[in-house]
């Protein structure tokens, strides 16, 4: 009997050990899945991968599992496919509930792994650097610099600053030793021949070059003539500008006017001249640079380009001027009308004067007929005066002049210093059109 009991106890213990060693055979949970994540994920380059799963029942794949990423800001997971969101690590779990292998019961499977994502590579990688322009030439006399720009190609190259070098030295200067653009400035070349140099830009392991040529500084005298316009009315004048280079000491400028169908003269000196026409038509003007003391007929050191000027018909108009823009009370200003292209008795019959505040600030000596008039100051203030050329019986002016402003001021004068003793002084009120005589009688040396 005891033997039977011992055998039954041994059987129960054996069955308990079987249940402990193989719990999935009879229980509904505890089956572990093995997850193998991709190992090369990197922001910006390797942005997705697949997790392999082992330990699933036959016929079941990773796509049948339920997935979860503990840190979705690093990766997201869908059906075993990992998508990179950012750098870092995230724990990823997969689970599967098997309800078909053992009818009437559920067998659970689960597993987890850590997915790592490397940060984006920020190391610059230059594949090309290219200069623009590839050649620079500085002609004689040019001193202004020119821009040279380097374009860097590759990955993460936004902050790459190329470096610059020029060989040989003494031909040009560079505005900076690094940067994506620099200014190249020529050094004066006083030799007889052109000078050359090579500018090299380096970015990473890539280089490019630009060839530079600086022409020799010219010592030959030159002269240029620039008229303000190519035509001028017969009653106007035309400005002319002369510029010279490398002119020897004492050299002079001679202006030549060659009449064509028109005529005129040139006056002036230095760099500023004026052409005054005397006849309608065309003339040619030339500027010549002559050596100091050169006799007539001597070959010029330099001759400008010939300029052709057309003299057109006189422009009609009328201008009003005054000899004083300020007068004192009682002072007198004379106003003069100068018609241009208008003939008295043919184009106009009389002159009409218009004065703002007439009778209050100034009085006019005449209001019609004369081309001159006078304004006498009555009281302090400012007036505007115009004149119009008129035809008898016609209300509209033939032409109206510009406006002239006259200011009338009181006769007050400030005496800043009076010498000891009696004095009689006369002060000229410059610009006021009148004089004031001052008398000072001083009692003694201490009188203020």
C-alpha cells in the first residue's frame, strides 16, 4: 500500500515538473518573441528599416503583430517597418494573440527591442568649388576693384568659408583671406609690360583658379571733350568739359571751332568752357593739348574727338531780373525784362506788371509799356513781381516772365562800438538800396 502511495506521489511531482517546464502547452501566455532591429538608421540618410521577428507560430508574420514605439519622436513602427523621426533611442514592442492553434484558448506572444537612430551627419563634404569670373583684366589707369565669387558645391557646405591666395604678390591685393566673395584691386603697374597673377580658392580638398592681368599705366597724354548736349539754341550757351591725363607741366588747352553752316566762339579755361553760338547751323569743336610755349602750328600732344554741335533757332522767352532782392523802407530796386525772340511792336505792344501786395509793401513807378520798372520800399514785408508781354486788345499774355521776390526791411541799424569823442559815420546798407547817416556825441570816456 505504501509503495502505491509513493508511486502516485512521484507521478504527481513529475506532472508538476512538466507543467513548470512547458507552460505554453497548457497556459494562455508567456511565449517570448525575438526582435532584431535595423542597426544603421540615421537622420537624413537611412530613414527606414525592418524589424525581423522569430518565435511566431507557423504562418504568422511580423505584419500580423501589434506594434508600439515607446518614443514616437524617434521612430514609428507599422507592421514591423521602422520610420525615422529623430535621433535617439526608442523601445519597440510586438505582440500577437494566437486563437487558432488551440481551439478554445488564446496563446499570447510578445517581445521587445531597442531601436537606435544616429544623428544626421553635419560634417561638410565639398565636391566642387568654382570661381566667377575665371579671368580679370585691369586696363591702364583703372584703380577700382572687381568682385570675385566662389560657389561651393557639396553637402553641409553652407558654413564653409573658402580661403584665398594670390601668386605672385605685387600684382593685385585681395580684400580678405577667406569668404565666399572678395574684392580684387590692382596695384599700379609702372612697368612697360602687363603683369599677371593667379588667384587660387580652396574649399575642403577642392580648388579653382582665376587669371588676373594688370595692364601697364599709360604715360601718353590724352584729352577728351564732352559737350553738355549736341545742340544749342542760337540765343543760349552750351557748356563744354575738358579732361586730360598725363599732361606735362605747363601744358595748355586750345579750343578750335570750325564753322560749317553755323558759327560761334568758345571761351573758358582749365576744364570748363562755354560755346556761344552766333549763327544757326552746324559747327565742329575740337580740344587740343599743347606743350608749354608751343608755337602756332606745332603738333598737339593730344587731340580730342571732334564734336559736332547743331545751332538751332533761338528760343523765345522773357526773363525778369532785379538789382536788389532786399531794400530798406524808402530804398529802390530796379527790375528789367529781357525778351528773347519777341520783337516790340510786332510780337508785343506793352508790358504789364503784376505785384503781390502792391501799394502795401512797395510802389511801382510804372505799370505798362516799359521793359524796366522800379519798386520803392513802403513797409516791411516781401512781394513777388512778374511781368507779361501783351498785345493790344488781347487779354492773354504773349509770355510771362519768371517771378522775382523783393524783401523790404525797416531802417533799424545796430551800432556795436562807439569810440570816445564825437564821431560822424555813414553806413551803407549793402543790398538795401539806401544809406543811413549816424551821429554819435559822447560826453566822456565812461559813457556807454
